[in-house]
C-alpha cells in the first residue's frame, strides 16, 4: 500500500495547473499506484474564509471517499477558527489539519496558532505544515518570500507537546537537526514526522542525515501532487534501498505503515 501525505486539489493563483479536480488526482494516483492521498483544498489557502474551500473540498471528493482523506485548512487568527475546526472534525469528518502560517500572515508559535495546535492534540488530529508550497527562488511577487524557519517550528512543537506534527516541502534534514534536539525535552506524547517529498536524493546525503536525526519510524511518503511531480518520490525509495541499505520493511513503513497508524487507519 502507498499513502501520500501531501496532495491538493483546486486552483493555484501563481501558475497554471492543468490537473485541478479530485478526478484528476485519482487519475494520477492510479497511474502511479498510490492507494490513498491526504488531500486539502488549494482554494481554501487563498480564500478569506478557509471554510468555503473546506466545503468545496468535501463536495469535490464525495465520489472518492475511499481514496481521498480530507485535511481541513484553518487560519487560527480568523474569527471563529476554533469553532470551524471543531465542525470540520466532529461534523464533517476531516482527518487532519493543515496550517499555512506564511500565506495567512501569522507565526506558527504565536498565541492563537499554539492554541490551535494544542486543540488538535486534544482531539487526536495530526497537524500538517507545508513549509512552502513551491521553491521560492522563482516566486511570484504576490507569493510568500520566506519559508517557515526551523526555530519557529521548534518553539511551536515545544509549546504543543501532545500534538503530532507533519512537516513537508523543505530540506528537512536541516529542520530535523534543530527540532529533534529540542524534542528530547518535549514532555507530551506528540511526535514530529518528516515527508520525503523535498529531501534531495542525489548522493542521499540529506536523506541519510534525516534518518540519522529522526529515525525511520517518523519518515513518511509525500508527493506534493498536484503542484509537484510524483515519480521522483518513488525514485528516492529505490535509492534508499540501493544506496542506504534501507530494508523492504522500512520502505513499507515509509510508504504506508507509519501514516496509517497516525491516521487511525489500522
């Protein structure tokens, strides 16, 4: 089984995306033999009221509930954010929360953000933080200019010790060096998980460093579809086996086992 932790549907304001719909994403999943995708709405990131995008997402994926796992997008600084999040989980069936601090103009370790992180921990809902959506070196003038930094994430994890946090879309070996040393002092049950999606596989140095810091048990599979190309992530898994000596059992855990447990699928 393959579970992708990092997928989206909808419109992206900064470049043309030809594949936008749930059906388009399912087509990609079938092509690359991905069984399940954790999916959120790109529209929700850029709407003033994220809930409009969350409702659109549920309508869009209604025919594919067996393949697409809904993650809601919430802006903790928005009026009614806590009530919106409760509704998403308790009434609408969302299985995860995605936060976009840079796009929504707050810091991850701010008072309202930390309150949301702790609320997710209390509800046993993992929080996914895409550090950036795309490489910022060629960003549009209206897009964010700086990704979320390591220290900001470290502080947030310490302030929300019972919350499971998923990181994506960055060179995560560097993040792990900062976060993992601090997390030894994290007194709660929450863990930090690292998506391989933007971890460079050339020479495998970054991947090797990430494994050294976090261990195989907290590395998971993500593609960044529909914004990123899927096949390169499977190439990484191949090179992990051939260069790093990663066992088939460890590969299976990265592909599905760890995330299935985190989401309560097994």
